[in-house]
């Protein structure tokens, strides 16, 4: 592998009910950097400081909250060419999006996941860097570049819908992901949640079973340390941001985490830590007899809202 | 200005200022009656029907509150502020687990 093929969740499109409130939340409070704004389309484009690509989060004003699309970045254009027939052979219809249709971006492939979510693949996006440059970059950006929740980068998302085993098969067989962890029903052994990785992280994408297709459970951002999670929690409290689950640790993936909502009800997570995954790491399985420790391992209490509240 | 909010079926009463949303007041009063979710009008779990009274609403996700629902005065409790005393009814699936927990 040595990390070729699909690289990461490179861009996420989120629908918000009010763009100005969304800007206050994602930019002013969380500290993402607004790199571009499209007043006519009612969109803003943001990045985290340590990402080199032009943007990773696209907020669009709409009359429904939820997920617009997820776009994974792949290694190069040849990867796109190679993946297209495989996605089609899996049984999904692939649409072509020309370079430039999505700003600063090369051509994209688009298809609908068995869970009902719109997914894209792209190989190229303009890079604007992390302010440090690439020759003798040093380690510290100027004062003010890292601010708010001190988010380093977009990390993963959790999508809710039916047919999650089919999604798992697509990501494993076509996109070369590994199944790092799985939650199953203790009796029926049915999959309730799947965690998939294309890197050495515990997950790059996850699916949770939901009756309705295309639901958005959360988008997650990486922080440097558990101390930063507590720092974010202090700001979340200060600004009265609605909290879903206060600072805790996940059993699944072992991340130090806090969950909160944006002003349109989309769930966000900031987290740090987790173990290192390699392609030969065995899949870890949790079942419903241990939902508390699987979800939140510091108090072992499963959260009902965590399974029922989605946009 | 402060108004009284009554949740039918659950026999729940609390007060709410005109600059507060109904869900936040219910939580603030230490009450549990409407399911608490995203508090942003996105998830739909706090849906109620306004049987009596006036309110002001902020944008709510059309996935949960479409024109028809609005016409029937179905709204999301986290998105409405009272403009008079309110009589509310919990809508749909969400009342069940809550009634179980708070008989
Ligand atoms: S709590 Fe989610 S819409 Fe009110
Ligand atoms: Fe997460």
C-alpha cells in the first residue's frame, strides 16, 4: 500500500439553515479558516490550518440541514481512471464532473452509496499550504493562524443509512479500505456500525445503521492533544454551543472526544488520539451487550441521542 | 415578558420568556418532556404541535417541517419562542420513550 489509492476524506459539503450563523460557528468559534465565499450560491469554503489543500469544508445555505456530499481525495488522476470501472462493476452508476465545476478542483467521479449518500472522488485540488512554506518550514505558524478549537485537520465522518454492509463491501473491495472495527447486535450478529480506514488512523469513514437513507451523523476534526479537547470544551461552554456528549473517550477507535452541534443541528466532533492501524491489524468487534464501553469508555454509559439524533 | 407553556398528555408546565426557545426553557426548568436533540432545528426530534397560542419561529429543516406541517402548526420546540401562553402536544415517535421514562 504505502498509502496510494484513496488518501482521505478531502472535502465535505454540509447544508446549513443560516450561513451567517454557520460562519460564526465554524470560523469564529471553531477556528476554521474561511478561504472563499460565494455570496450568490450562499456557500463558504473553509480549511483547517494544517491542511495544504485549498479547502476541506464547504458550507451551503439550504432549507434542510444535513450532508450535501463527501469527497475523498485519491493519489492521482490515474487512480480515478482505474477506480471508475471498478465502482461501476460494483453496481453503482458513475457520473463525471468536469474540472473546475467544483472550485479549485480537478475532475470528479460521483455516485450514490448504498446508504443513500452522495460521494465523490477527486485527485487534484489547488494547494495553498499551511502558511509555513515547504522549505525550512519551521513548526509554528504566526500567531493567530491556529485559533478557536485549534483544529489541525478534517479527519472523518459518520454516515447513517441502510445497507451499511454493502457500503463496507464497497469500501473494502473497491477502495481498499480495511474494516478496523465493527459493532454488531449481540443476538442476530447484524452490523450496527462499521468503521473503515484507508490509512494508519483507526477510521477515515464510518457507517451506522439508520432507517432513512442519506443521514448525517457527524463530521470530525483532529486536534493535537487531549488538552486541546478540554480547551475546545471550555469554548463550547463559553459560547453556549449545544453539547451532545461532553469530554469522554470512545471505546471504538479510542479517541478523546467531545460532540456538539452546529447552529443548524449538524453534529460535530473534535477529538485527539486513537491507536495506529496497519493493514494486518485484526478487525475489532463490539456487541450490544457492551454498548456503554463501546461508545464512551470513561463512564460506560451509552447515549440514546447518539443513535437517534441525525440530520 | 414571561409565558406559561403546558405540554398536553405529560401534564408538564414551565415558564418561558419571549427571548428563549421552548426547548431550552424546558431543559432549564429541569423538566423532561420533549426529546432533546441537536437544538438547532436540524434533527426533528423535538417536534411539537401548537394547539393554542402564538409563537415566533426561526428557520427549521424542511426535512422535518414542510409547508403542510407548518400549516398544521407543527414546529420544532428548539426553534420557537413564545408570544403568548402555549399549549403544546408532543408529536409522533418521540413521545413514547419519554412517556415510558416519565409516566
Ligand atoms: S432538537 Fe433537533 S430539531 Fe429541535
Ligand atoms: Fe467520530
